[in-house]
């Protein structure tokens, strides 16, 4: 047997695992550290995804604020009488049907021949200067076109239902002023309208604010609408 040093080193090397096999059997420290870091990163991603998932209350709120297929049952029968038209107008003017119903409720209670002391006319109580010559202000679609076009503009300008209602009542420019400078009539209008609208949007089956409006004079307007709708 050759006992030279080179021969012994060759034999010893042949009995040891190759470099590739050593890495497989015992990962170097760098591989272990990378594995740990990857595990921590994946864990953090899962935590981040969980934190961005909507909470149950948020889901419920989103459901409550989803577009309605019909108008709320809180509105009086005189408004429900116009439901099909309200839904049609909602599509045409891209407005929430419950917002349209709210405005009709406190403007006319569905009485198409309503006239205010200031001269506003029809279902949406539109002032005469908004109509073109020969337009019939009491014709429902004509009245809706003039009223809801302005409501849409007021909503786009104000950015929320509160300012949309204020702009509809007081005028878009005037509604931009601080609320304490709004006319008293506008403050009352928003007081009635905003809560009625909220009750409708959040799916309530009753509105105490609407009851209050009815008790403060709204009921008499609704009686006129009832008589008109029932040919009495």
C-alpha cells in the first residue's frame, strides 16, 4: 500500500461527504437566518391582511348605506304613492331614492298642486323662475326635472346630504356660508330632512323625526295629498 502523505489525504477525502452533501445535511447559518426572516415576513403579511379586513360593524354599515331597491317604509303613504316615479327619477338623476323621497316628504308630502307662500310649486316646491315658458310646474315629471336637477347640483357642490338639503332650500351659494348664518327656515329644513333621510338609509322602520314633522303641520299637507290621490 502506498503510505505517502498525498495518498492518505486522498483516502480521507474519499470518506468525507462532498461539499454539496454537507450543505444538505447541515445548512449554513445564512440559510437558517434567511428561513427565519421569510417566516417572519409571511407572518407579518398575514397580520396586515387581517388588520385591513372590515370589522363586522363596518360591514353592517356598508350594507345599511348600500343603494336601496325601493324607498324606505318610514315614509307616509302619500310618498309611497309615488314610489315607482321616485325610483325612475332616481335612475335618471343619479340620486338616492330615499333622498328624493325625503325632499318630497317635507316639501309637499306628495301633493302635486302644493303652493307655498313664497310661490314655490308642485311636488318639489320649485320656484317659478326655474321653469321655462309654457312648462307646467304642476306636471310631475316637469317639476321633478327642475327640482331634482337642482338637488343633484346641490349634492355635487356640497358633497354630502346635509349641504345638499341646505342648498336645495336656501340656494347653493348661500349654503356655503357657516351654518349659524343660514336662514332659520333652512336650519329647520335640514333639522327635519337630514334625520328623516338617515332613518330611511339605515333601514329603520320608524322615524321619530318624521312623526315630529307631521305633528307640526306636515299632517295637514299630507291630508291634501291623500285627498288628491284618492280623488276626494
